C-alpha cells in the first residue's frame, strides 16, 4: 500500500486529526479531509510534487520532499514554523535531571528520537537512524513530557502533538538566532507545589471564546495555569513554553540559569519585549502543544493528573528538550521563516521543500 502523508494545510489550533484503520489493520493520522483530493496532494501521497509547470519530480534528498504550498507573511509580524513528532516510547528515565540513573524519574513519554534513555547524551542523539519526527533524521532532537493519567489512572495518549519553533510574540523577529548545537533546556517545574506562571504552563478549553485583543486572533492567550473542567466532547489544549533567551555561554546548567524568558510585549503589538542583558541571544520560542479530547471514559479534565503529582491539577507540568536538529535545516527555518516573519505552516522550509511528513504504521 502506498504511503499516506499527513496533510499540513492547517495551522495553529485549527488542525484536526482522526485515526483511520486502513488495509492491513494499519492506523494512519489524517490531518484534513482534503488530503489527496487535489492533484498536487495526490502526487505528494506518491512522494512526488506538482510544480507550477505541471511537471513532477522525486524527493530532493533524505528527509525532504518538494512542496507546492507557499509561505506567506504573517499579519501580526511574528514568524512561525511547526513540526510533528509522534510518541516514540515511554520510560522512567530523564537524561537531564537523572543522567545515568535508569528508572530514577517519574513516568515520561518521549517523542522523536527513539533511543532516548537515562544514558542519552547529545552525541548519542545523532546515532539514531530514524525518528518519529517530520524529516526523519534531519531532526534527531529529544522531546519528553511527564505521562498524563485520566480519572481512572489510565495513561492518555498525547493527541495531535505539534511542536512550535516560532519567534514568539515578545521578541522582534529579526533578532532570532538558530539555537546552538548541544543546547538542552527544561521548561516548567516538576516539583512545583502551587500553580506555575501561565506564561510557561498553559491550559485552555477549545470551546472558550475570548473577547480580548491578542497578538493573533487565531491564537487566544486566555489560558489558565491549572487543568480546567472542559465540557465533554470538547478538547483540552496543553501548551508548555520554553525560555528563549540564551546567555551565549552555557549549553546546559542544571538550574536552567543559562536560559531566561523575555520581557513581554503588550497585545496586540508584537516584538516590543526583549531578552535581558544577561541572556542577550534570542532563539526560537519552542513550545509543546497537545489537544486532548474530553470523553466519558477519561472523566472530567480537571480530574486528570501528571505523573509528577499525586493529586489532579497539572501544577507540575514540565517538558525537556535536547537539540538534535541538523544545523543546516534549522538555519533554513530561522532564515526563511522566523527572521522575515513568515508563515511556514507545518514543515515548510521556505525554499520549495518541506520536511518529509511523519507517518504511522
């Protein structure tokens, strides 16, 4: 059976996913009911792309495919790139907090690089021969987050995982630099005893309607810092935002003092914040974004809990990231999408190619 490719037409939180059973019992994520319905999309499903002259061509290189989708300017003045990485594995390891100590951490779910365990280093990341991310080995990064349990103590699969690399709304787009090789970052506090700042850990129900003006009308920032009680059949959005200001010296410090958050811009004007003088280098704002549906089986969303906490609430939500990107690919993302404040949707590199979309068997 020919490979099915994830549709990347949707962006922000307007991305809808379903899992379909196909021949052979395989499950495939379909991102839009329009997939393969257009001529160029059909060609994409065959690992080909239709160009403006009507001709087709094969893949341009490992991890990349040609794309007829165009990047465009974003009205709010920010730049945006997104990528998908599906769940790869789970364990009780944390190579940043408990290096070399297998089983010492709480239950984590990993995305992207399938080899990550307690012994993982930046060097070993690049030994991976495949990943569950768009682009395959062009992105060997490690992404992980604590497991989330429903009201019945059953782990909830992280649905519609979308990983943002954006300018953010606070720092001027032109200031963004590629993250340095070997950079490792933690966002949030696994040991928090009270709710964390909503600029770091964000929750909202999909049905909420905000009357305030935000930077981007399609991205209301009316989040709360604890798990809300979303209506049944609604979805809960989880977003964890990493600090994007680097000190320019240290690639990892256990207390995370090598990184800082920028001062915030005031909606709706983008780019009026700045990195502090102690951390002058702005890198892309990395965030993990999940959409989890509230069902009768899962129970109320405010009864869910992360593996790092005993009681429901979500106050210990956090995420870890180790940079395993191919440097040239990340440079394209920054130069073609972020600095010029362009909209690169999901996986577009701004040069007529895109990361080869990840599929599930």
